[in-house]
């Protein structure tokens, strides 16, 4: 009887998760989930007024004040991202793409300097500094596997359990926004994070440069980012649908990634 009850509970949980992914509340992972999601969402071009230089200027002018993060803030934020999204395929690439997105969507000034790398926006100096602080504050240890892919694992240390309280204390006005954002990527794959982070960067670049924005131009910029992106050519429009529905839309905050 206990085994049957446990099996039913697991089945119910799997059904709920599948439903959430198929409706876009969690990131769709399978082709079937994405097909159900697409059937209920219409891809729309940005209205003409949103493509004008006047809109871009006003959007940048109306940005809210950003939090200037100390080194301690960065370590706490990084640890919170790992705590929240440290799933099966979580590694250095997924971590940095989420760090980039959280910084820009929630407008947190980490004094970053992102450049183009194959997998998307990349700031090696920031990454190294954050990983060093994670170890110094005994939040996480960083272990790199001695295999071909040299995957990185983040292993919790003695102070990892304090991160939630520290996060609420150091990000009192931003914590709910950050958590709402991270929930959308709670079970997203590394590839999904790479696609969204790169799309966000090329979209944000166009806003900063006051250039025209269409789905076709965003896709072209995405594919021109690096030859590696061509393998995602059939997933770009689907990602744009999801980003618009989840309001993951740049406003021109931050610097151009080039």
C-alpha cells in the first residue's frame, strides 16, 4: 500500500511539472511540451512604436535605480543562484548565463564587462572573482572533473545553509524579483539558458544602438554570434515566444556585448 501511494505521488508530481512546462510557467524541455505551449501562444512582432529611437531613449531614461553590488553581495547572489538552480546539468556555463540574465533583467550593477563567447555573453574576470569569493566565504567549493568536457561542479560548504537569510538581508527590495526570475529557469537546461542569454544580449545591443528590432533581425544576430549557434536555428523563434510571454524583454540596460 505504501509503495502504491508513493508511486501515485510521484506520478502526480510528474503530471503537474509536465503541465507547468507545457503552459510556459516552467521552461518547456521536450518537443511535445513546446508544441503544446506554441499552440496556445501567438508569436507577435513588436509594435511599430517600440522600434523607434524615441521609445528606446525613453526606456533607458525610465530605468529604475540599480543596486551597486559589493563583493559580498556578488558572492551571496551567486550562491543563491546555485542554491536555486543547481540541477543535474548545472555547471559553469549555465551558472554564468544565469548570472548575466539576473544582473541585466533585475538591473544589478556587478561592474561586469561581458564579451562574446561561443556559449553567449561571458565575463571571465567576474566569473573568476565570484568563484573565488564563493570559496572564501565557505559557500561553495568548485571542482573541475578530469574528463574531456572538464565539467565544473559546485559543492556546498559549511556556510551554504546561511545563504537564504543573507540573500534576503542583502537584497531586501530585489529578492522577490530575483526569485521570480530564477523560478522560470529552475529546471531549464544549459542549452536553454545559452539560447535565452544570447538572444537577450543581441536584443539589448539593438536597443542600446537604437537599431530596428524584428524577429528576423534578432534571429540573424543570434546566428551571426558564433558558428556554434547554427545548431539552434530551429529553436530561436520558440525562445522568443517564451521570452515575450515571460516578460524577459531587454530595455537597453547595461553595456553592449561585443
